[in-house]
C-alpha cells in the first residue's frame, strides 16, 4: 500500500522539475452550480497533463544500472509524453509502444521528447502485451501508467499542492477523473491522511465505468467501452493496487456522458478561456450536471487533469457541446417542388429568430414523393425552449418535422 510518506518523498524528488500548477476560482461555474468551484490546472504542466508527476517519480527512483538499461511503456497519450520528456532530461533511453492506428500527432509529440516509438498491435491491449515482451527481452524497466506504487505516489503530489495552496487548503471536496486509477489513488490516500473530512469524488465516463464496476464486483473486472471525447479515462481494466486504495479512501464514484463532457469542454473554452481534453473536463461535467448532489455552498476543487485535446476533433466536440446546450440543431422537413417553396420555409426560421447555418436540398435523394422535396437545415438556436418554439411554429405553418436532432450523435 502506498502511504502518505511515499507521497511526501515523491514531492521532494519531483518538485524542482515540475510546474506547481495554478489553483483558480471560477465565478461562472460557482454561480451556475451553486458550489464554490476551484480548478487545479494540471493542463499547464510541461507536457500538458498530470502524468509526468508519476512518471518522473519512477524515473528518479531508478538506480544507475536501470537508467542505463532504459525504460519502456505502452501508451498512446499523456503517459508517453510525460515519461519521454523527463527521461530525455535525465539521459534515460525510452521506448514507447503505441497501437498502429495511433493519430500521427500523438506519435510525433512523443518523438519530439526523444522517445523511440514502436507501432505495434491493433489496439492498446495488443500494444501493451508487445511492450511487456520487449521489456523482458531487452531488460528495460517497465513504467506502468497507473499500476505502480511510485507512479501513484507521484500523482498524489497534486494533493500536496492543494493543501499548501491558499485558495484550496480549506476545501470540502475534490473531484477527480478516473481512468486506470493512479491519479485518484494518490490524491485520495494523501488527502484523507491530512484532511479526513474532505470528500473525494471520482468521475468516469458512463460508457466505461471500470472502477465503479470493479468496486461493485469486489475485484478488478474488464468492461467494454469507447470514447473518442474522453479517451484518456476510457480504461477498460483498472489496476488492482488502485482498486484497493479507491475502495478504502474514495467516497463516491459518479459517471458523465460524452455529451456532458463535450458541453463542459465548450464551457471551459468559452467562459474560462481554458483548453481542456475530455478527461480533464469530466469533473467539471459532473458539477454542471449535478452528478454529486450535496455539495451546495461547499468549496470544491475540480482536478483539470490535462489539456492535450486532439485538434482534429475539436470542432466536432464544440458542435456537440453546442447541441447539448440547445444552441445548435438540425431539422428536416418536406416542401413542395415549386419555385418559392424553399424561400417560404426559410421565412419560418427567420420569424423565430433562428440563424440558418446550412441548408441541404435533397432533390435527388431523401425518399420524398413526386412533387415534394426533403430539405435539412442546421440552425443556430438560443436554447432548448427556442428549439421547441421552432418546431411548434413549423407545425402551425403546415411543415411536418421528419427528423429533428441536437447534432449530438
């Protein structure tokens, strides 16, 4: 079991080489959630996430022979970059195994920090198995992203900084994303040893609640699930060490949907001017959607775990967040195939105050009967009540709503 002393020793080791990230209060989130909301901005670390804390603690604990042999890990994300960055500074050879379909931006970002990248396997599990094989064959030290006491202790240094920070030292609760469980394990065990009254709440994706299911089962279980929005916490099998710590120290685990995470990313970008990846936005999503009731008026810290969002997906994530808020919608209707019919339909949206973003005129597709045409509109709207008004106006003017969605799929 990792102890409070292990976390304190880790902080002493890594403190000169990491960023003591900001704790900031969000007035907008506090007003909206009825909670005094603070954010611990781990997206401001050198490589953009908390992962380098645990990786660095592991590296600094290696002896001379182990450093010369080098380290290896399987990762397609933040662990790879955090490990590679600090290993390069320490002169430790690093190999990262990634699945063959890993986005090129993640491969090049890891190579930037000096790691040798091997693409192997169709998914993370296959890449992981290959990395274990190489570790044994080549005598390299394996650095697991979460199932390692030194890594857990390193991640727990987030809690040390929270307790030492003037804004958060008297907090009532801390909300932490859960992937494999390394971050919440370290934070929870340290926080409970110093401030046992502080509530520790974990957040998982609704599609992959591996820690929640493991606690319910009483042992580690594997769950299916995917999430491109929050891939950093879409871990199908948590660590046994992590499960034991979470069972002992974490008060509650809640889940959020991908739509709720997308909306939280949008909120942080739009109102807080912070770029956050899906995993980092999950705690904010939990507060925005009241997934942990009973925090009203309390001082709560959300751990914004990282900011390495895939820029090739960000426009789609923003659209999904807007849709969840009722600020964008798609509606399909049918008009007569005569001059002026489309213009008349457009006038309905003009009357309701909707802004027309795109129009799709399905003249040769859509399945409309002869003499009619299906038309789809993407509209900028003012909320879910406005959308209801648009649909009512369409019905009043004789336009059937064939399909209406908030673009959340």
